[in-house]
C-alpha cells in the first residue's frame, strides 16, 4: 500500500468512526476519545501532520458537544451525573 493509499484508508476509517451517530449518542465521551486516539496514531505514524490532527480533534470535539447538547435537551433518557438519585 502506498503512503497515499494508507492515508486515504486511515482517514476513511476515522471518518466512519466520526460519522457513527449511534455510538456518538450512546457514548459521547468514548466516541470523542476514539476519534482523538485514532488521529494521534496517524500523527505518530507520519500519515498526517500536526495541523490535520488539530482539525480532526476539533471535529471530534464538535461532535461530542453536539451529542451532549442533544442528550441534555432530550425529553428523557439522559441525565448528567449530578442529577442521579
């Protein structure tokens, strides 16, 4: 596999993880960590540069906060830890 093919395949894998709405809504923090760790691994392997990693981390953070906002405003099914009995 050429470096370009490796980058395309790895980015496609990362994008599938980012776009997994069920995982994101069920486990927002784990989803964000998975995306950020994958980006870190790509950076360490030299597949992406620091700026690309920063942009990928920003997308993962935005997806996380979107999920948290959606869950917090949902009628039922999610409560912040401080509200549990």
